C-alpha cells in the first residue's frame, strides 16, 4: 500500500483553463465525481490572458455567416491538414457554447440591438469573434469557475502532475506533487482528461506564461499516446519587441481587427505586396477598401493585415531581413491613424483595446492612441498535440482524453485567431461527457506501488547528486536553440543541428543538480519541466525535419513550396518499445461528400 496521500475520483481533469473547466463541468453534470488539478492558482490558467475573443458563427453582425463558412475558413486556414470532423463539430457547436456562457453569466460586448457583438479577425470571412473588450479570456474563466463551483468539482491547486499511472494499457490516475511543500500525491481515477495547454516556453521569445512547458503533451506521450502535427508551432505576428524585458508579450490581433495597420520603416503598408493566391478573392487590394471592411461595409474585402498569422509573421520577418524594420527589429503597428476616420478616435481606441492601451503605457511608456507600436513575431500556440478521436476526444490510450491546446486536430497547419477559445468549450464539453461515460462503463484499476516508487525515486534524483548541471542553464540553452534553429524560417541542416543538440541536452538533464529540499524549490520544478520541454522539442524538430515542404506555420527555406503529397497525411510521433521517438505518416481520412462540397463552394 502506498505511503502517499491518495484521492479518488471517477474523473480527474488535469488543467483548469477553459478546456479543463468546461470538461470538469460536463463530467460532473453527467454524474461523475470530479477532481480538477492545476499547477497554479485557480483563475491563473493561461486562458485568462486571451484577449481578442472566441470565434462562433452566430451571424449577429453579418447575417451571411454560418457554420458552413466557419468550417471552410478553419480548413483553409489549416491548409486542409485539419481533422475535418473536429472542424465540422467546432463550427456547428461553437454558437451554442457561446450562448451557454452568456446564460451562465458572461457579459459580452453588445451590438446596438442588444445581441452579442462580434469582431473581425484574421482568416475569418465575416466578423465572428464574440468578445469582452480585449479581456475575453478573463470573462470566460470567471464564468466557468463560478459555474463549476456549483457542480461540486473538487479543486487541487498548485499541484503538478508528473506521471500518469496505468493498469495494463489503461490510464487509472496520476502521480503529482504539491508545489509548496513538495509532497507527493496520488490521484486515482477511472478516466483522465488532459487540458494542460501549450509548449511556448520551449522557445526564447514567447507570449506564453511560465506554465507552458508542454506537460500534458509529454505526460501523454510517455504513457503511450500519439502526438500529431507537432511541426506546426504558431508564431503570432505581433508581440512586443521593446523594451527587451517585455519582448514577446502579445499584442492582440484585435488591434488589426479594429483597423490597425502594419508599416515598415519607410511608412509603407507592406502587407499589400504579397497576398497569397488562395486569399486573393477575399482580400482588399487598396487601403480604402480595407478601411471600409473595418467599418462594416459588406461589399468590401478584408485588409491584408487580417490574412492568416503564418503569412503575416513571415511578411514581417521579410521586411526586417530586407533592412526595412524598426530600430528594435520589428515593424510598426499603427492604430492611432484611425483618428483620421473615427470621431473621438483616442477614446474609441481606449474603449476597444483597454488592455493594449495600458500594456504599452505601463511597459513601454508609449501611448497607442498617438504613436505606432513596434511589433514582431512571438511563439504563441502549438497546433500539434495529443491525437484524439474527433467525437469523443479519447486518445489512443484507453481512459486518457485530451482537450484544448494540448490536443491536436482542429487547427491543422495553422490556427485562426479566436478558434482556440471556442475549441476549449466545444471539445472541453465533449471530453468531459465521454470521460464520464468511460468512467461509468469501466471499473477501478489497480495502482502499481512499484511504478509509483520508481517514479518518485527518479524525480528526486537531482537532490542526490553532489554536483552537476544547473537546470535553469539547460532550459536557457534549449530556448535559445529552438528559437534559432527550429523557428519561423527553417532549414534541414539547422534542424539536424537542433536534433543533435537536443540529444546532448537530454544527456545533461540526466545529470541535473538541485540544492535545498523539496519545499517550494523552483530549481527542482525546472529540473522536472526539462523532461517535458525536451520531449516536445524533440517531437517538433523530428516532425519538422520529416515535413519537406512549406505549409501553414512551417516554412522551410530549403523546401519553400507546398507539396500536394504532404497534404495527404499527418505526421505522428509515438514512444517506441526501445524508448526512442518513432515517426509515422498517418493518411488523412476521406472527407464526407457534404463537407467536400462546402469547401468547393467557398472557393
Ligand atoms: C496572450 C494571449 C492571448 C490569447 N488570445 C486569444 C484569443 O483572443 N482568442 C483565442 O481563441 N485564443 C487566444 N489565445 C490562445 C488561448 O488563450 C489558449 O490557447 C487557451 O487559453 C488554452 O487553454 P487551455 O484550457 O487549453 O489551457 P490553459 O488555459 O493554459 O490551462 C492549462 C492548465 O493546465 C495546468 N497544468 C499544466 N501542466 C500541468 C501539470 N503538469 N499538472 C497540473 N496542472 C497542469 C495549468 O496550471 C492550467 O491550469 C491567446 C493566447 C495568449 C498567450
């Protein structure tokens, strides 16, 4: 019998962001006893940082919108590598999930006639993002937490899961430690939902918080699950570039949705120079038309600043490399110019983008109502994640479910802005429902005490050494390497260097040394994060080497064109019996004729 404190639930959900909270609510509503574990305080999950809004074809602002257009936009944005079943469910169910949040108390911005207001965003044909100023994530988290409390969900805060526990093939719980006292805890469950978010901290410049160390991806991988599409890391075009201490912090796409334009050091709106063929029909080719779109003219096409993120990020890199960047290596994002067009322009900007106004005022001493911002790409989101069934969200490991950013499928090669918040609630709900069902249909598993003893011994190793590698130094070296060698513009040679570098970092990680004891010890926490960071970095690098083409978020200088052959499969990695990472190409499923017809119709 294990000596560690043990908790028992039908379903445990790991992660208390939008996906985890929604899954917990649904599992509980389906009669399961639910434990919700998060490594920071409740309310601090990354979802709270979401700004621009959640995409749902409610057609409140433009009645031409529908689930069919949203589906086609998502597939085009993802360059058709998306799990089309997930894209279909997402487009169909997102409006109900938004209305549900409203019914649970979320206070969205309103149209003049009292409907939920929707704003423009990159890659969405019509205004589609339900929002609360630029603080939509905060409202989502607040609403889901308030609602979740009434469902009797048990919350375990500041607890980090370090291993998933199995009985045979099936997941039956998790081993964790509490961050404050460093004590181990066992969570026994009939089903586990992973909702741990992303991986951005594998890179040096990132919009992501300290929590984004790829834990869920890595835990699932080491438990036998498959990771898919890991080569697709989204670099958001607009992060802050100055001052250096805040480099990478996000500047929401909402700025461009409200009329913000990108200019190079010569003052030129360079986004008009390169409009991809598959977006030409939908994109304005002059400044006047672009502004009319922002104002809501239904006959106007959207400005090129609202092209997909992968493309805008590359155009910015191109300008900077061509010597037309700002003094700090970015380009200018100008929202102040709309004062020429909008009465009370400064007040309008502050009302629409309050967080951006304060962010620049406080962090850069810059007033965005008078002065253009300096911006450049920042690591923002990972499209790759745990491979799941589109309907149930179960992974290939029985009893292990995943939703939100740590799951793969919906976004394909590139995510459209706003499609994450809706992803969280659509697939969080589904994961919770099917995890509860699985728990009902399957009995208890048996915790293997030897497995627990082995895992705890392993994670305490850094304390047993008398000297060795500093975990912070390894993390720093990894971030530099991923940024330089597996970033926005990639080549095979550089990625092979990164692959070899990762192997060396794995060897150094076997020799980490941490002083002190297990009570709140950031050095120890980082030594454990390294396993996750290296696992996801290896998956990203190997998958990116395998994809010898440019598509969506992956741009390869040595293979700059899209290759139709690579549009026929997803790249999947799995842990092999010899513990190495094994790659495979998994053919895409044939799309239903109804969905094919929608894509053809939307052009
Ligand atoms: C600045 C910013 C703005 C954004 N704006 C938008 C937007 O406007 N619209 C949009 O659609 N998307 C936006 N995104 C993306 C979106 O916010 C995220 O993709 C989304 O919130 C992820 O939600 P999640 O529920 O998957 O994970 P998160 O909200 O990140 O939650 C992860 C949870 O997992 C827990 N966790 C992680 N590892 C462990 C572990 N080992 N043990 C226990 N718990 C663990 C964490 O503590 C946390 O509770 C934005 C992202 C950023 C960075």
